[in-house]
């Protein structure tokens, strides 16, 4: 099955969603900052909002086609939707929530379907409970089960796991993957979490200002951003201004000089010319910290600096290292203690060539 | 105490409450969920009896129900007698007069329902009528009951419209508030006291049950 979307929808005088893509069976991650049009896209597919122009079709069956005056009502679309706030019916038990869309079945058939999906999602023991009396992760599973049990042709998920801890997220992602191995329907999964994108996505569609800004595998879109705004979205903490000083085509690398610091970094060779002003995107977790000048490393970039600030945030310690410009580095609390990292201490940063992503700075 | 007047008032209030429940639900639904730009006009019409003097409403009702009006004539041909000064006229007038007391609490409780629940229902393949029965109604049952109780209480106590449209025919249009008025006119203060106290207690009990149902302060203020 495949979902074909080409629509325009004007949300305000200054914002128009204008996207065209085909989602094959499997999970397509819809990634983007808030206000980029992700939720609107899902609402258009579900029929909760009408587009101004264009067509949405599942395997050639039009759900909406503005030119042909087709607009199938949401109940007839066979599009499952898991809302960000879940929208479980508070007055119904988990079982009645899951069975809500199955009223055409006989009571016995409905019961069988509810039990089967509850088993596979590990919620069989709480079928008699109302949403208010179960945990967040359990509610999430009920919400997923309620949408999946109706056997939709397309599944839409609007940040369904954003409120959960990582462990619960991983388990639900595994359940969802297992479910779709058998069904093979197109799933549009809205998130702004890279973890979820990498764990679930076969493909990432990056929305920016209502347009598809990038489209490819999670690695291609999120790990090798081509554009500064993409890098920012993809969670690159460091975006450093730089100028290309040398291209070494035979080595497949180039050298860039950071603006405001007399520091050269080696990066993968990209289609920039010497003298181009670019930015270098580096993840804070991809930078190593050494308290002595390291030797004999394969990593090409070793830069001296001073710890300017240090703060703990949950399981990570954020270091701000001054190398002429501030650079954010994440280390573990244990590393901080073992190396006796503290403000004012001189350190060396070690960065692999392929952890430095040159992006155009426009 | 004028038991026949009390019985008449209770019968009137029961009929009016039942009818208003049936027509109040769709009106409240439309007022809550419609995106029509003319919604404010209909909201104003529904709320009109709250501010209109009962005599004004009663006067227009009398004109509309009289033997020279199309409705009055149709009634005359159909039943063989006029509509004005009958129990049926009281019912029609009371329905209009109590409309906001039924519609507003119901609409207020509809408005508190998370719209996403209705969207979730639609994406699960369930149409609007079934969504109304399975989600909207169960989640606003307190407001619906409050609307019914308020309508009942308001109809029991109405006076001006009844006097205009129904007159004062014992056993036909003589309601409990008219009975009190008559007692006072006849200086029968003891009888007036008894009936008035009964109405007072009843009204308090009705309001207390509404507030207990809604569990929110001032939930039934007419224009809330």
C-alpha cells in the first residue's frame, strides 16, 4: 500500500503548507520544528482539515481531490490517527476504548480482536480500567491499540511517545515495528526526537516552513545535514562559523578555519570552494575531552581549550569549552569526576573528521 | 392548598421538560459545534426569554396562537377549538419561555468536551450521530440533567406568560403561581403562605441538585 500526498493548504496569510510526496509501506518520519506544518499534514490526511488544492490518495483511492470535488468524510477514510494527547475516551474502560471502532463486528468477534491486540501490546491485565487509572505508558499503548485494531490503510502518529521515558519508548517502538512487519501499511510518524527517528524510520521527511526541506534515510537527513537550519533541527549543539581554507581532493577532506579562533579543523570534502563562508555542525556528544595532550590518535582534530562553564543535566554534564569560540561538549558525570573536570581547567578536544559536518550558512 | 393547581403545574413542567430535552439537545449541539458566522444571532434568539418581560413574550404568543393567526386557525380546524387559553397554549408558550434554561446548561457542558475526542471518534470510523450518543452525551450528562431540572423548576414557577396566554381557568390553565396570586388577591394569606413555602422549598431543592450535579460554582448562571 502507498500513500500519495500532494496538497496546498493556506493556514494563515503567512503560512502555507505545500507538500508532495509518496509514502510507501513502512514508517516515514515527519520531522520538523514546531510550527513547520507536521500536525497540519496529518490532519489533512485524516480529513480533519480540507486542503485548498491538491489530492491525497491511498493506492489510487482518492481521500480528497479538490479538482474532482472528492472529500471522503473521516469515518470512511480508513485512516488511523494516534493523537499527541491520545484522546482516549475518559468514560470508557481500556477495553471499550480499544473496541470503540469495532461496533460493526459481533460482540464475540469484537471481544476476540480486543483480547488479541491487548495481548500483543501487553495491556491485557488492565482492560477493565479507565484511562485515568492507568500509567502514561499504558495509556499510550491503549491509544495505539485503539487505532491499530481497526486495521487502517494508513496510520498517523502525532508525537505519540513524546511524554514517555526512553525505556518505555523503546518498548512501544518495538511493538509498533513488530505490528507493521505483518501489515506493511504506510505510517506517518511525527516527531522531533532524533532517537525515535533513528529507531523507527526507514525514511525521514523534514518539514520546514510548510515545505519538504529534506527527504531521505535518517542517516542522510539527520546525520549529514546539508543546511544550517536542518542541522539545528537535527540537534547539532555546535554550529561554528568557518571559512574553507583548503581542499584536499585526494584525501577526501578539506580544512576550514573557525571564525574568531585561530583553529583549523579537518572535515569531509564537500562541494564548497576555498574562501566559502560555511558553518561546521558538531554534536556535543561526538567530542572527546582529554586533560593531557593526546598522542597517537587517528582523530585528526585536536584543539586546546579551557573549561568556561560546567553544568549537570540529568545523566549528562554539559561543558562549555572556550577554544576562541565557545563549544558545547557532553560527558558523563563519572568522566567529570575521574578527570576532575572543573571550570578554568585546560583541556584538549578530540574531534574525528567525520564528526564535523560542513553545512551552508544561509 | 390548591392541589389541582399543583398537579397542573407539575404536569405542565414535566411535558415542557421532556419536549425541551428533545429539541434542546440538537439546538445546544448546533450552538456549540457550528462554525456558522450567524451563530451569535441564534444564541441571542435562544437567550431572549431571559431578558424579555414575560408580558411581551406572552403578548406575542397570544397573537401567534389567536384564532386570526395561521397557527391558531390550523389548530381550530384540526381540533375544533381555539388554542388561546388552553393547556396546549401553555405548553407551547412555556417551551419558548424556558428554552434558554434547557439549552444553556447543555451547551455549556458540550463546550467543555475536548474536541479531539470527537475527531478521534471520526477517525475510528464512527459517524456524528453515534459519536453524539457514545461520547458527547455520556460526557455531558450532568449538564443535560441540569438543563432538565432547571426547565422543570422554571416552568413550575412561571407566572407572567401563563397569565397572558392561559388566563386563569381552574384545572386547565390555573398553575400554582397563579393560585398564590389569587389567594393574595382574596386575602387568604394562610393558603398563599403554604403554597409559596412549598414552591420556595421546591426551587431550593431543584437548584441544590443542579449545583450538586455540576460541581462547579455558578455553573448554571443563565448566561455563563
